[in-house]
C-alpha cells in the first residue's frame, strides 16, 4: 500500500488525487483547514487540518499541496518540508515531460501537457491540462501555467506568476515575479514584476 497525503481538498486537489491513482498510489487522504465542514473530496476522505498533517506527514510515503493559489501553495509546501514530509511531484501518464527536464518537488504536470528538453520547472509549479512549455524554458517556484497556455522556447517566468488559460508567450520573453497574464493574452514583450497584462498583444491592465 502506497500512502499519499494531499493538503487542500479543492477541485485542483481532486485532479491531483486522480493523477496519483494513475501513478500507483492506492491510499490517498486529504487534509484541509475546513475539514470540520468536509468529510470527503470525492471520493477520498478529509481527516484533518494543516496542523494535523504537519504531525502526521512522516506516516505517509509522500505529500503534495493541492492548492491553486500560488503564494499559499508555496507557504504550505514549506511548512511540510520543515516538518519532514517527503514532497512528491505528480506527472499524468498522458503528459510528455522530456527526460532532460529538471523538475523540482511538489510539481504537477497534467494530462496532455508537454514540457520539452532542457527546461527547468522549480518547486510547487503547475503545468495544467494541455499546456505547452517548449525547450529551454525556466519556471520559477510556484508558477501556474493554465490549461491550453503555450510558452515558446527560452521563456522565463518569475516566482508566483500565473499564465492564464489559452494565453501564449513568444520565444525568449522574460516574465517577472507575481505577474498575472490574462486568459487568451499574447505576450510579445517582457513583463515587469507584479503586473497584470491582458489582450492581444498583451498590455498592462490599468485599474
């Protein structure tokens, strides 16, 4: 029996659980800070909070954080690392990840996604369903590449940034930290830290 704990009984967490089953985990348990209001995350049990998992984590073969928010995901993952948890990554069997990719821990690559040669995916990243990360890209910690988004070669994405569904990024672009790229945007110029960009071509969103 191979035991996995997932912190975060969310929709994203459910996807992770199913990928885990496809990778041979046969005992999957959720923890969530709303656990007293949740008994299951279809169809897996929810049995405790973050604090409980920090106590229990060494009883599991592996742990992963199933929280979509980039900042919170990284914070929770660090708590688990400090508590001695074995943080795993989950790659869907129908994803393509080159054997020449450098992967951190707590990474999820979902169905029909691709990550090509000589790319680096740092800790806590999500490469979501059908997303494409081409050769020589660098995703810093806690990046989320949304479903159907495409990065051309040699793109760099800063820590905690989010590339929205269906967005595209031209080759050799540098995206800063905590950037939000809107759904369907086309990024053709570098983006400074903490900006939100939308449109074709992508431009800063002024609130």
